[in-house]
C-alpha cells in the first residue's frame, strides 16, 4: 500500500476513535472504498504499535474499542461483505493479544466465540481452514462457558460448534455429523421450548438437517422420517 493510502487508513481510524457513537455508521458509509484487506492489515499494524505504548487501563480501553468496531463491521451491510468480515476478524485477533484467559477469562471466552462466528461465515481464505479455526475457537470458548456457570452461552457455543461440524470439510464425514448431532442435542438441554422458544426452534431445525444427512444409524428409519417430512410441510 502506498503512503497516501496509509494516511487515509490512519485518518479513518482516528475519525472512528474520536467521533460520537451515532456518527460511526455515517463515517463508515462515507469511506467504503477504504474498507478492504489492506485496511485490515493496516489496522493490525496500527494496533501493534499503539498497544505497546499504553498502560494496562488504556490497553483495555483500546480492546473495548476494537470489540465495538468488530460489531460495527460485522453488521455493516454496505461495501464488500468479505472485506467487512476481514476487518472484524482483525479487530478480534488483535484484542486477543491483550485479553488473556488468565486475566480476563469471561471476556476472553466472548472474544473467542466472536472470532469463531466470524470464521464460520468467512468468505476469504480456504473454507476448510476457516471451519477448523472456527471449531478451535468455539471449543476454546467452552473452556470458560461451562453449562454450570454460563448455561445460555454454553448452549449457544454448542449450537454454533455443531454448525461448524455439520459443514466441516476435513475429517471423516460420518464422525463430523455425529459430533454435530451431539452438540445440537446438548444445546437443547438448555434451550427448551418454554424458556427459549426462538433458539429452541432454530436448533431443532439445525438438528433436523444433521439427521437428514446422517450416515450412521438405521437407514430405513431415516428414510421413513424423510418421507414424512416431505409429506407434511
């Protein structure tokens, strides 16, 4: 990237750092041509240089800014969806250099879940590798998000981990589907119809997809179940 481009990236970051929250979307929409993979790379460089000059409190404030920025880019509907996700991933991975499991366990788990979700839907890069990174980060989040301490977050991570296994490219397909089924069913232990009707319905749908393509198990039963599904929309 040339010096003019770097200066434009720097100006965009400074604008986002200093503007009122309600102006952020307006600024992003006015600078869509700057949101690309090079901006994600520049953001990594900027954060590496900046974080080294900050004390602990300032570094944590910078991390909060990066987390907020990640949400903005993930929700941005204009511009390149692929580039928006690259910037979101950069924000989260930079933050995870500061937010350690030992010092900020709950925030670390949240960041792991967020980066896993971004990799799950990432457009750039190799699909198989993106799914492996998503699986690793969802599993990391579950080290903190236990069923006992964080039941909703545990169920959510199980559901998303199951989705990653459902579409996993590497590994044995039959094994991946069994892992997906087990994790979807684990989610439903918390996401009951009465307590979380929306999440319960979405998870039931995901579980149905996993059973639809299941390789193991009694085939005639699966076939009968499929025929009933198509007869009863």
